């Protein structure tokens, strides 16, 4: 169509059609100019330097952090990651999982917050919800993808991670409780430096855990911020995930 004919054709159209044509041309021009976002891979935590177990590490991580929004009941952004077909589905931000190349995978870009307004899990004002993945968790996902992103056939058997004092509770208590509850001057006579000391409890409560009825454990009540006998119960309250860790530890026998 010649320029003269094009101008005549455009202005001879009804006003609404001329507007629609102008909008279409503008959108097309912007789409042509749009370039993929440049990802700074130097900001991505390194993959863990070991073989990763999908059933014991990767699937539980996805379940805890992603299934609420991208599982069987809800699929935000039309993305579902509780199945192999769903997890490997491409998104508007590129290939979600590129086997052998975690640095090219949109899943990793999102959990690292490298795509504008697409941090996954998304920020939330609800305590204990949508917590960012740690560098180690991202490293586990990266290692799994780099090692081939193998997703076994069939249903994934549920794996219950053992919670132990040495591996899980001791580091938690050292950070959150040791400033007041360690050494000879430990407040309330309650020390957190050893398994025996924690189970023994302090002067006021005696034994702090009840493996027969975990919910009745004084320790669980205290770290939940629900012990009204304490002057400042909120001061002893731990984040929801830490409380859940203490609960699982007691339920598994407080070992």
C-alpha cells in the first residue's frame, strides 16, 4: 500500500477503528523493541558441591515453598510444580528448568529475585509465610538441575526428614536463646548447650519436653510465645518455622 493510499484509508475509517489501529501499531512497535531481561548470574548462589537426592531434598523443598500457590489446588500464573510435566512447563520468562544449566533456568532466576517483581516465593506480610529461600536451598535446586534435573516416574513417596538436637536444634538455640540460657548464670536455670540440659529443663518447669503428648511440652509452649507465666512471653517467641522445627523434634522423640 502506497503512503498516500495508506493515509487516505486510515482517515476514511470510522473514528473508533482509527483508534484501534493506532493502538495496535503502538503495541506492535513496543513488542518489536522489547528485549529479554539480562540476568546477572554472578548474583546466584553456587550449587552445593555434592549429589542431591530429589526425594529427600528437592521435592520436600518445592512442597514447603511452592505447592501452596503452584500445586494441585492452585496454579498461579498457570504454573504447577508438583508434577514433572507442570514443573518443566516454560513460562513467559524463559525455560523454567534447563537440565544441566541451572544458571539459564527461570526457576533459579525467580527464587533469586533476579526478575523484576517475580521473586518466588513472593513477599508476604503474614509471619512465617513466603519466606525467601536460603542460599543453601537455592544451591540444592541448582545442583539438582545441573545434575540433570532427574524427576522419577510415578508418585513421589513422602519423606520425613529426621530432626535432631545436634544438627537442627543446637544451632537454633545457640542463635536465639544462648545469650540468656547458657553457662552457670543461665536464667531460670535453663541451659540450651546440650541435649541433656534442654530435656532436663529449668528450675520452674522441670522436664521441658513431653514426647508422649508433644503439644503439652513446656518448651513448645514457651517458644510459641504462649506461656503467660513468663513476664514477657513474646520475648521468647520464635519464628513459626523454628517453632515447627521444635515441634517435629519433640514428636520424633527429642533425640
